[in-house]
């Protein structure tokens, strides 16, 4: 920790700070600067009481941490890329992985048609929401267990592993029984109890970025998974909340290379949520691949205008097939298959 | 719903939109404008399939909802102010209510001292965290049930009702057993399953605004509580996330009159979380009262520099007593007691 | 400056950093921490080459400045409050100052009526835009010089000093000839050439906060005024840009006590721009006063619905008179007149 | 315009709104919905008095514009892509254009070396700042005219056209004399007087996005250029201000396809400003190309650690050469040369 004192304070005020630093288990190291005294407090910031609270003292101007707060997810701790195996699919390897399917599972017909269409176009994993977190209590909340059963059926018919959202600690066993990957949504990205419960299933976890999460906070949320002994974590950028209102969210594609730099874990991009506009999805996929994403999560629906949730961001079967074709040169340019 | 078509589209494209609108249960009403055709679709937006998905159609430029999405929380539905009774304390009435106490319950001594100090200075409700949502898994996570028991003991000794955070569906029964008010934190403000579970306890609920929640979304999260038959809801502004980094969050005091205008429910302000700096708390309390807040939630600690969580924003006993004294003229100016 | 090195770097990489630090004129001071080496570089950050560029070196993890970058505007440099005299009016003293008038000067009748109405209700300074910065080139751009002349006429008739916006270096002499206070708008808050030109007139300057300006940047923009030998500066909070769309901007009332803490200069609040909704203006004024604002800037129009600019945020004559009456107890509570 | 009335208002209140709508030149068209009355007001929103001010009326709940506010920059007005010719270079055509050079012109040696290095690596246009807008008045403000002369010299020696920032109306003639493209920086993106003055030179203009500008506002700022009879405009995304602090700004790459969809004008991306970190620049360039950018603006310096401004975001000569090589497959994937 670095503690900056205010200019022109009394010697006794300085001494009091030094004493408190020692009391909290750090070794202080004084630097007398041009206008201010700076104290380097040597000690492990991750295991000891933080010194940030010293900011309440009137003689203290600033307290700055030195260490990174995340450990297990950091590339420092694990320099090589991690990969996650789900059935025959490897996420984080040379091959770009595409997860596609409807926003919500609505009916057997809708899901089976979609599963077959996305598989044919090249998707390897099937996505579909059975439990849906909705802004309004009056919106469709998902088919629940019935939706999970349909996903399992689609998996049996197509051979594709399935990813679906987990949004309640109460559903952990139920969802883990049917899903191959547990998705934690943006609204639950700092629902730490849910993260811990999900981690304990041992299932691979896709952690979406919270709507207004700084990258450090996102990595720390991921740390909750690894610290609970589940190494199978992937981060998913899905758009952040900004002042822009042309799109539903602002897809922060720069988060892809940043998370790849800071962490060894795979990075997924969800352009559907990211923009909320089907017309932009294909182009954003190209950007995501060029920036190094390991996988894409894309919403596809037989007839988006009649979708029960988030229709505006779902692409049609034809749109998806074209997207996949057009993506090929970018996948190659990125040195992937 | 208002549907705006793109300029210069074909008659058949217009007809297709009209047909879809009717199919989804609305009655279309055409207005031919200077450059564009606008369709007013008459029907209940809250109970019928949304038309927003029409935006995926190439001939559609914009879709705009007309109705407000919240109902039970809205002042339209309930023009008079609602009040909430907790023991002898009434929130939302003429009297300004102050809830104060430590960020985290740390020990019996710390809690009892604080409870007595805040009561003496005029607080009516005791706050204290037993389960703490922390950004890092390595930070102190609260004393858990032991903390709840200490809160109950402090209530017994001081007569003050207690408010404490509920952050897991698994803890609902446990926390509801000890707490008089359940606090839902900013990170769980759209954890809808937790909202539903909390509502079902029948206990009064304080719903903090999510870090990047628009007011409409906040009101809709509140709608989850009332729709689950718990009318005892209060909204708590605690700062939103912006680009400013002088303070931890940007306390959005304008949210107070806005929520009072849109809703009949009481509004609480948490200036401690709002700014993350003890030196600003007293001044922000004055602003909150002037803007019409019904209650304040203030963090107080015997020795903030050694607090186990969020020390930087906790005020000392003396600071709190002075804050309460200095607040008096503003409470009177606001026509309150 | 504090330079944090990455963990596990070679001795030669450390030496290279030390050499560069010395070359750029600082004295390095090494602290060997638990995982990382931290270097305190002693030297004046305001006059010497910044070390922040060291971040491009692969062995450097973080560079953190120690000093505050603003000087003349800071309270450190000038502990007592500054005041600004404009005619008989003193801004920053014990008396709360109200500046009111139409968003745009539209006609002699509109301006004279408004000037008299706001004076009668207690305003001391007349506001009115002659040159208007408008998002669209097709919107009304102000009456220009004709508007300035009308303002001068209103001053002659009412005795109130006038404040009006300066938005072009080309207009500096013209506007300075007519205005008593030059207003720099949010879109020009970092138009440094305009700031310098305005400063050189010697006239008092009201500097609005840029839409997405951090407080540090705002204070530094003010530093441009004082560094150009004009001490008559006041800061004006007018709302920042956030994700919230209920209001046009989010009025950051917490900026009031922060700027008062960091700077000795007066602080003004513009609730009209801040929210863009006339119905909220009166309540926000109360909050601004409670938080310590020295002055208010309020838009008033004889018939807001027919205003040529920003009608939605202008209050009527009756609305303004009521606002002023209702404000009185808060002014007293704040210890002002 | 669409005007939504509040529920349960009196007939006379409705009539008053209809009367005002007619008075302001629109033809009202009533739709009686489930809960609310909606009025479609037919008339040209771009040439007539706005109806948005009706929101001040107590019986009005919402006013929503229907038309887009931009015209000349819109793709609607000009369906085919526009191109801009600067010397032999065409921006907006099949060939991707790279503009590179130092953030600030510092010396003849620094500029000439950089110009040759970037040309060799494939850049077609030389960038370099002579007048620099700096957050602090104590930071290096550019070499001014001397810098412009050096740019002219570098052009003479390398044959590359030059782009440099214009930040003052007073400098328009001077900068236009030396520069081939005038850059308007983020802080001046809504300095409309500067936009008009720049437009009148007839020179091509690169308009950076304001730090917190919505895309609509950016397009409208561009409209100021075209409305002043200069068709040679390109938009440049350079990062927006968000809550994220890992990078200096958040590069909004999704703005590229959005502006291409809404406008016929070329789109440039500045990844150096966008992230403020040299290590991310190359990767962001790939994303920009994949998303359809017509040109890139990249900061290159012989020794970034000693740069006089923004060193942290400038790449070295070797870094730039590698960036250009690595970019090739993405340029091809995007169907460009």
C-alpha cells in the first residue's frame, strides 16, 4: 500500500499514521517528496487488514493499493491459456467455438428446429434459456424445468452440449442435472452466493460481465469460482451500460484482449445481448473474432418478431447461416479454425 | 405501442406490419406523416406480447412503448404516500427516520457501543451487516448467524428495530427470524428470485438501487415485491456508477424527488455507500433531507480506520452526533420532525 | 510519482527503469515489497516530464501520480473562501445569489417581462442566452448581438447585472462589452483557447462542468482561468451524463461539497439544465442550497411550451415565485441570507 | 411527434393540448388507447417549432420525436458510400487507409524519423499535433506554427499528406495553410463555431467523437459541416467515457457499423486514444478493420517513454511495423486492400 500524507502536517500526525500502519501488520517505509510525505507500507495486502481505511484520518490524502487483488484467475499465476472441455468441444483452444440457440426455450418445435438449424450452420453448443431473469414481473419468466427437459432432448437428438442460465441457488441441482455449462447472467454477476453454489457443482461456468462491472471486479467475481475449486470458468463480455442509447448496451470489445492479458481463462463474446439489434450481430461477431475471442454466444430464433423474449436481438436461421459463412475469413485471419 | 416505418417502403411491406400487429392482438391505427408512416397499436402492453420485436423487420425504424411498465408501485395506482410501520417507528410519515450502525457487525463490544451511541444521538433503527457481499472472496464476509444474534441482542438492549442485509435465498428464514427490515443490496437489486423470496417473508424490505439501474428498472424490481403480496417496500438510493472517481459512487440525489413523484412508497438515502467518504456524509444527509427523503441509512463505527469493511465511509460516534445536531434545521425546513 | 514494477523481473530491467527515472530528473527511492518492487520517484510532477509514460515499458505494471495537478484553484493554495463582486452582488459570501431568466433571449417583450418577474421574486442577476450552442444546426441559434443589446437594456431597466454565454473566441470582445459575467457552457468546458480568451477579458467567469468531466478535470479547466490572471472564477454544476434517461442529465449535487472542499472558489448549481424537467427544478434548488451552493442559475420563461429552446426545463413566473418562497427556510437552515 | 397524455385527464385539458399543437403548426391525430390518449402530430419536426416543450404541461406524460434529426450526413439522403480524396489517397474506398505519426510534433528529428518509419511500414497519411489541447495548463501545449512547418517539411520529404488538430477559430487560416486534413478533437466535438469555421475552409475534416457523445449527437455535429457546404467529412471513433478505469477510454467499436449504417461518410478509428495503452493498439486495429473501419489513426513515437504527451499510448517503430504486418490478413478478410 502507498499512503500519501497531506502537505504541512505536524510530525505527531505523521507518527500516528506510522504507528497505525505497524499495528495493522505492515512495515512502513518513508519517502519525503517535494510537497508531500509518501509512505510505502510493505506487507501482503491480500491477507492482511487493508490500509485503505486510513483515508478517514484527516492527515491522509490518498491510499493506493499496489498488489492486484485477483490471484487464481490471473495470468501471473498461470501463464498458459486454460481450456475447458465440454463433451467433445474444447473452449479456449485453437478452434473458435460457437454457442447458438434461442433466447428462451418456448416450445419443443421452436427448440428442435433451432437446434438443427444452428448445428447445420456450424454451431457446436446449444444455448437456450429455461429460467429467464426479466426486468418486469409481468414478462415471460421461462418454461422452467420443462425448458430444461426440452434442452436435454435437443442434446440427445443433435449431440450438442447445452448451456443455460442458472439464476437461483434453489435451482442449482435441477439446472446442473440438465446443463453442460451453467451460465451466470449479468444481473447475478456479483451474486456471490450463487457463484459459490454454481462452482460447487463442478460444471463449467460461463460468467457474464455485470452491466457496470469494472474488469477488476469481473476477474474477482471469477476468483470466487476458482477459489471454490472449480477451474472450469470462462468470462463472457455482453455489453456494458453507458450513456449511448442507440444500442441496448455498449459491447466492450476491448475487454477481450484485456481479459486475455490479465487472465488465462477463455473469453466468450455475446453480441446479441451486447447490442440488442439483430442487424449488428454478424458484424460484431467479426470484431470479436479479430480481437481474440475464444467463443461466441449468439441468439437465433425461427421467427424473431414473435419471440417471447428479446426478439429484437435474435437472428433468423438464414441470418445465422450467412453470419457463419461470412465469419470464416476472419477466423482464419485470427489463426483459428 | 407506436411503430415508425422507414421512409419510402412498399405498400406490401406496410401491410405485412399491420397484419403482424393484428396477429399479436393489437388494433393498428395509421398516421401518415411528412416523411414516415407511424402506426399506433392499441392494446394492453403489459398483458400482451410486446411489439418491440418488430424492430427486427427491415421496414421498421423504431418501436416506442406508450404505457408505463410498473403498476403496483406507481403513484398512479395509489396517489397517497404509503407508510411502513416497524415496531414503533413509521417510515414515510412526517418524522424523518434515521437508521445507523456499523457496516459490518464485528464483535459484541463494537455493536453494543455503536447501538448505544447512535440511539443516544437520535437514531431510531439499528443497521449492521451480518452477511456481507464482498468484491473479493478474500475479504471479510461477515459473522453470519453470530452477527444476527448480536443484532438481536442489541435490539433487546436498546429497543431499536434492526435492519440487515439478505443476500442469499438460502438465508431467508434465518435472516427473517432476526431482522425487522430486510435489506436487498445493490448487487442483488435484480436478483429476482431473492426479491420474491424476501417478499414472501412479509417483512418490510429496503431495496437498494442497483449500481447502474435506471429508475424505471428500479421501480420494476420493486414491482416484484408488491406483486408477491408484500406492500412494505421502501426504495434506497445509494449512489450510481459513473465516470467520476473522486467518490466511490455518485449519489444521485435527484432520484429522491423522481421516485417520490412516480411512486407512493418511502424513499431512503444511504450517503455512506453513496460517496464512500466519511467527510461528505453529513453534508449529503442535509441534501437528502432537503430533497424529500423519508429516511437516512448511515454507517457509524467506533474506530473507522480499523473497521473490517468499508472503513473509509463510516463516521465516528462524535461525527454522528454532530451530524444529527447539524441536520435539525434542515429537517424543520423540510417540514418534518 | 510511484512506479510499480511487475513481479519476477530481471535485475537489469529494474536498473533500466531507475536510470530512466534519473534521466527524467527524479530521484528514485526503492521499496522491496512482498511480491513487487515499488519505486518512489521524488521530484516536482508539475514542472518536470511526467513518468506516466514509463507504463509503455514491459517491466512496469503501474505508474501513480502523487501530487494534485491543480494549484491556483486549490484550497491548499488559498484556504479561505474567495468571493466575486458583480456590481452590488457578491457571489460566494453569506448571501445566496439567484441568477434567473430565459434560456434564450427571444424578444424584447419576453426578456423585459421575465427580468421584471424574476427581480420581483428575488433574483439578483439576470441570465439569458444570446448565442446558443445547439445540438442540431437546424435549431434556433440565438439572436446574437441583438440579444446582447436586449440584455443590456434589461439591465438598464432593472439594475440587475447580466450573465450570458460566450461560445466563440470571435465573440469575446462583443460579449464582454455587454455581459457582466461570461458563462462558458458544458460543451466548451475544455475548449481551452476559449477559456484563455475569456480569462483575458478580466470579467467574472462562470465555468460549467463538462458533461463527462471528472472533478479533477474541471478544476484543471478552472486553473486555465486563474493561470491567465483572472481570479474571478465560479464553478457551475449542471448535470453529468449517465445511463439514466428519466432526466436529461444527472445533476451531481455531491459535486458541490467536493468542489468546496478542494477549491476556494464559489460554486453555482444549474438545476434547469441538470434535470431538463421543470417539475423537478424547485426541489433540486432546495438540495443545492442544503449542500452548500453559493448561487443558483434558474431558467424562467413567460410560457415555457412556446420557448424557442429547452422549454421543458424552464419554469413559469408563478413557478419561480413559489420556488423562491419555498426556498427560504432552506437558505436559513444553511446559515445564509 | 407523438404526444402521450396522462391517464384520466379532463376533456378540456385534452382540447388545450390539441389547440396548442395546431397553433405550433402541426396537424393532430388522436388515438384512444387502453389507458392513455396518444396524439400523433403531423408536420415537419426539422423545420417547425418542436413540440417537446409540451412536456411542461401537467396533462402531458411523454413527447416522442418521430423523425431523425440529421439529414445531409444520413444514408437515407445519400445511399451510396462517400469517399474523400486527399492527394492520391482515397478514404472510404476499397483500400484501408492508415494515418500514423507522433501524438505531438516535438522536433524536426523526431518527426522526420517517424514520418519515414511509418511510411516504410505502409502508412499513407502522416499525423502529428502542433496545437495540443491539454487537461492541465502546465502541460506541453504543442510547438504551434513551428510544428506546422515541420509537418509541411515532412510532407515535402515523404509525399504523405498531413493531418493535424485544429483547436481554435483563431488558428483556422494558419492550420488550413499547412494541413491536408483538419482534425477536430474530442473536447471540441460540440464547439459548433469551430466546426463552422473549419467547414468553410473546404478542407477535409476528421471529426472525433466527443467523450460522451451519443451517436445521434455526433451525426448532428457532422451535419454542421455538411450544412456549411463542406462534404469532405469523416467520423473518427476514439473511445468514450465510461466507468471502466483499466483503459483511459472505452473504445466503442460497435460505433463503426452503426455510423456506417446511419451515414454514407467514412469512419476512422483511433485505437491509441481509445485505450491509452500501447499494448492494446495492434489488437484493437484488427477489431476496427473487421468491423468495417475505412481508416486507422495510430500514434507512433521513436521513444514513447520520453514523449512530451500521451507517451503511454504511442507505439514504437518496430511495434508499428509489426502491427501493419499482422493486420494484413484481417484487411483481406474484410475484403479490402
